[in-house]
C-alpha cells in the first residue's frame, strides 16, 4: 500500500535583541546560570512586563519577508500550564491575534516549485532550561532561568510538506531569510533555532488525515531530515501491519538514529488562553509597516534570480553566492571594479570559499574585494597564470600584501616572450625525445607531458597557451 | 451555568490543587453562588456593545532594547525552596 506523507513544522527562532522580550535582562548566550534574571522574568508578584520594541519590529520584518499579512491589531495572551522552568505558571504568547498571518516560503525549482504556506508567526517568551540529574539517588532537576523571557518568534507552517528533503529546503530558505534580514542568528547549537515536526501518513490520495506524531529534540537540519525519514518508515511499517499510530510526542535520539516515545504522564492539556491584562494591545499603523517594508534588504530568492539574469551565472553558482548575504555583497564589490562576473564567481566558489571557515565573516577576511579584483585583473591581462594566482592568493591571505607587490617581489610574472619560451621548449624536446617523437607521430596525448615539463622548467611562469602553440609548431 | 463536581475536580487539577472531599463540596457551593451572582450581568442589553479584550484604552506601550542590570543570584537563592550550584533545585521532572 502506498501512503502520502503530510508534514507541518513549528519553528521557534530567537529574535536577536540585546534584551529579553518583557524586561531589560541581557539575552547573551553562555552566562552563568541564573545571572540574567529579574523580578519580571522570574515571575514575581506585582511586576509589569513591557514589550521590547525591537521584538515587534523584527517580527514584523520577518512577516513581511515571508509574504505574511501583518495584523493591524495584535495582542498577547497567557498560556497556562505547570512546569518548573516556567516560573509564572503561564507563558506569555499570542493566541487568536498573532502579529503575522498567512504567508509562504517557496521550495523547489521550475516545474517542481511549490509554495509552503505559513499559518502564522507569533511572538512569545521562551521558558527556562532544566538539567536532569542522572543519579537516581539524587532525583532532582536543576533550573536556570536565564532563557526565561528570551524573545521568540514561532513560525507555524501549514501541513504542506511531503518529504524530508522538502522540509530541509524549507528550513534552509527560512533560516537564510531570517539571517538576511538580521532578525535571528538561527544557531541551532545555542538553541536560537528549534524545530518541531508534525508528521502523519494517509493512504495515497485519501482526503482524511492520519493520526499525527510530533517529533522534537533535533539539533540540526540533518537531524530533522533523518528523524523524518525514520518516522516515515516506522509509520509505514506499522500501517502495513495493520497497527494504529499512537498520537504522541516522540524525541529524536541522534546516537541511535531513531525516534522514541517521550512517555510523559498524560497531562491534561487545557491552556486556558486569555488576554494578558498587563500588556496592552499592539496597533501597527500603515506608516509603521510601510517604513519597515521599505527597509527590507533584497531577499535571497530575488538576489539569486538577479545574479543569474544580470550576471549570467549558473543557478548553482548564484545559489552559492547568495546563500549568505555578506558573501553576495563581497562578490558584487569585486565585480563593481570591472571584473568579469563569471570569472569572479569561479574564483570565489572554487578558491576563496575553501580558505575561509565561515562565509558570514567574510567582512573580516584579510583579502578585501579591491585586492581580489587586482589579483583577478592580473590573470585577465596575462601577467600571471591561473595556477600562479593561487600561490599569490595564499600569500595575500597570509601577509595582506597586494597581488602586484607579491608578483614583483617574487618574480612571478608570466613569461610571454616567445623567444624565451622557445628556448625552454628546445631543451625539453632534447631531453625527452620519446614523447616528442610520439606527439610528432600523431599521439595527441603526448603533448600534455611536454607542456607539463616546460611549465615546470619555467617554474610555472610560462604562458601555457604559448607553450602549447610553440610545441605544436615545432613538432607538426 | 452550574458547576458540578466534575468541573470542580477538573479545575482543581488544572490549578494543581489537591482538595479534600469537604473542600470540594464547599467550593462547589461557593463557585455556584458566585456564578449566580454574576449571572445578573446578563440582564444588561449588550447587543450594541462590541466585544473587547481590554477595558483600558491604552495601546502600544514599549520599552527600548537597552540592557538593565539583572538581580544578584543570591537574591534568588533566598527565595528558592532549594538552591544548588547556581540552580533552583526541584524534584526530577522526567523519568
């Protein structure tokens, strides 16, 4: 029997503000436990939460970037439940009037393009972090409230995805957009991006949705993909054996590569949402929204399309260059200085990216765009060969010197003087009579060896095209 | 709307309250009295009144994203039932 897979995601992205959503405590990661708290985020009686204006601004920006409608009237609600890392016994969230509604993220290309619809984006506060003792004799959990009140935007998709790879692409595009507009750092290891997956299977073509399972606890996009693949095969096997899928929350175990039931006590889920009387409603004016809309930078998708159309780059190369905003900026700085876009793109993707750890930090890379442009010009006007340029580039990274200085100092200028090259080739032919003879007799492959020898003798400085031509002239 | 025993038990469960039998009887009566009293409000004609989430008319109260000093951890230790290695200590949550 064949099944359709139905997947929806809930993504929690930490909004990258300096302070928490309702108080002035720092959100800096890695502080000592319970050193970034105050009466407001600890939920002590008599305090008044006040919304951080940047959280609103960044949430609206995210909504605009993801094609959502911005609610002109939005409000905060209390979501009531008991848990030790939730000191107020309620979480301030948004229920029926979230800041953004609708919207979509595009995945796939051309004919396979698909819009994954969003249900909503809402603002809320994070809960604290608990560590559980492994020692049965201790039987304690330890709570750190530093995360409590850290601003989150929850991005809820419709159940529009049908495979692990589609989810992977959705997450990649989502993360790229959030980073482009600088509203979240999206660091899964630090918990600033978390993803819960809702997944169910139904008989192929059936209208009725199957019983769904929620998967949590994945700390990378790869883990999300693996967890979904595991869950699809688990549920398929169960359904084929006529078993019933239990609606439950399952956790991903990355070491065993499987999901397992959380087996929590059957909690009474009744959040009893009601408007938080401490937080007045948020009204977004047309002017506020249009100012934010105008401040949006060019988004990844638009930039990629422009790179292919304007610069004639391949879809793949344009995708690599625009995957990180800073990298795309660097590329455009270089070509602004008169460098051929394709050559520049090739250099960046095949040479430069291998030399840096994190493309987002390219703004602090020792070779600035103007210097790279100078280097690429030297290749273009035949001053140096592409091969020598790699050596020069390595030296530039090391010493921050300009390409032409390195070329002069080390005498790396390409030899284009035919008389000089001819002399080298005469020596090579004399020293390698057999390959020379082979080439003469029509073995085209033999020239490779001779060119290689000539390049070696010239220490890479001879112009390979000229070498090629002269050998051919001499022997044929 | 009348409050029955089941509603009392459910409400207590959600509020994490452990009620004795006598308390359940007592609260069932008290809550019913309160609801009956509030029932009076239904006599007001509200057909022309728009539903509202807030009684005050204030809106858009924001703060700037500026770091303020957090409190000293010792202050938390003073009010926490149990405190160990900088953490508030509670009975183990998951098995």
